[in-house]
C-alpha cells in the first residue's frame, strides 16, 4: 500500500493539516526490523470476544508482516476470521492499522521476509512453509511458525512529535 486512496484529517485544531501516509509508511520502513518495537495484533475469537497479543512485525516491500505459531489463539482466530488490527508506537507516531491478515506460504516471499528478519537480529530460516529459528516467544509453540501479511483497509495515526495531528487513511480494497 504505497498510497492511501482517501485521507481524512481528524485533528480539530483550527488550521491543522492532515498527516501524509508517507510519514507512517516511512517510519515503518526505517524502524523495522532494527528498532525494538512491539506490535499488538487484535483478532476476534469465534464467540466474538476480542483477543490481543504482542508480536514482532516488519515492513517489507510496502506491506506489514508478522509471525504466529499455528496453535496460538491469534492463528486460530485468523484462520476463522482474517479481520484484525495491528497497533504500534513508532518514533513520533502512534499507528493503528485495520485490515485482514492471511498466511503467506510462497517460498520466495518467505525467503525475502526471513532475510529482513535476519537483518534485525532474528535468525529466521524458511522451513516447511514457515519459519524456524533458535529462539521464539515461548507462547508461540514449536516451529515452523506461520507468516502473515496484513492487507490494509484503514489506518489511524496520531502524531506525538511535530508536526502534530491525527489522520485516518483509507486504502482501496
């Protein structure tokens, strides 16, 4: 998603301008995978209750990717309903993204994303349609861990540094 199809200024301060999507996109591109960021993925349980969990996510080739163990609540929820949110506090911008997350099993994409994870210090290798590494969150269960790609529908940004503002970005589905 290189560009938003619609931008809406949510800042009610007179004279304020909408934030450009490029600000959020550029921060994702420069702060992942090298900075210590925790992304929070929100999913929906089969009964409708929410579930949230922290993950390590990265921005690769204009898309957000994250990993989940196949037996985790998050993975089971996404298998039943791919709708989710992903939130993160970037340097100067709080960002919440809404969309759908789908598992990626394409070997070329897995290799490309694994290479970026390795640049950030997680020694991921591709194995059996997912990732393996010497370490992972204990709650992820055994490898291989699945890779998910977020298809953005909407994002919200609240700037915590100049220029301040709050913006909603919509993306063509």
